[in-house]
C-alpha cells in the first residue's frame, strides 16, 4: 500500500483527481490522508465530500476549521457567510450521511511515525498530551454534547492553555490550537489574527519555530497556512497547504520518501 497525504482541498476536486490520476492512485491498494479543510471556498465542496466519503477505508483525515464551521452551520449554531460555498452540501439529499461521517473524524491522527493535524501542535504540549487532548474533543463531537461544543466553538479567548479549564471553554482552546493556530508565544499564548509568516508581533512566532517545542522530534504533517506556500519549516515538519484555492497549487506528499507532487492552479 502506498499512502499519500494531501493539503487543504477546500472544494477543489478537479486538481485532486488530476493529481491522483498522475500517481495511479488505486483505492483498492492505496490510501489518501487529508490534513483537513476538505470543503469551502472552492467550487465543488459537495462533490469533494462525496468523493472522500466514497473512498471508504482508502481515506483518512483530520478535521480543519472549515470542516468544523460546516458542522456548526448544519447544527443551526451559525449562518453561512457570503464567503462560504456550502449551500450544495446543506441541501444535498445525502447531507445527513455526509455530515454524520464528517463529525466522526478526529482532530489528530497517527499513522506510522507521522502525526497529522490541521494547524499544528503548540510548543508546550508533548505528543502524548496532544493526543489525549485531541481525543477529548473528538469524544465530545461524537457524543450528545456536540451541540454544546459548537455553541462555544467560536472565539479567540482564552488565549492561554490551562489544564484546569473545563467544559466548552476547554474544548474551544484545544480546538483553536489544533485547527486555527499559526502564531503563539513560547508558553503557548495564541495570536490568531496574523497570517503572514513575517508579520507577527513579538513575542509571537510560528508555532513550529520555538526552540523549546516538545514535539520537535515527531514528524508533523499539517495544512491550514496557505501563505507559507509549502516552504521548508524545519526537520520533521511537512507543510501541505500550498493554497490552490488562492491561485497556488495543490500538494500531495508520498509517505515513506516524503516526495511532493503538485497540481498548479490554472489562471482564470
């Protein structure tokens, strides 16, 4: 079996299919692993969701912030914005099946010696703690408290991790680290407004740049940060969001040899 990891698809199904065809991807023998944000912004969110669902065991993923936003809308917690491209999913005859499947997906996934997460792991968490906290949120999403989770999911506060946090506030902070983080301080204070890698005000740095980061020896595959443009972020770090939906490329990485493959966006 050959395993491939793909960056943020965001409803751009055509380049994904083109890349998979080039790679001779066969779901009977290969596996595709997504770092989240399957949907939103692109033109084929419903078709992308259906394609990934229909791959069955040949597909694995972690949830991204756009995936969670869709689920919050489907629960009646949020209204779509004028930037969202989710109406087709919400109106689809198979919406309940697709959304139910999506809500079962984890926030952190371990495959062999790779860790898959949408945004990243903050510097003060080791891998065991990150896995445990991600599992907390996954369990809530799969429980009858999921509505309570979505009602409290939006917001930037608190910006610090505290193990004494409880309930929806605790779930929100964990979710922000794993699905929204770009910049934080060495002790984990979040700065969630800035996107440009070179623009964060001190003491904030890219989450992976802190020298005290406890997961520096773990292989972390992540998406979310299109403005990184897939640049080298350091040892054991694999940035897969190369911003196809914004005119960049779609990136797939073959696990094992870490080789990248790209499908460039066609100028409109």
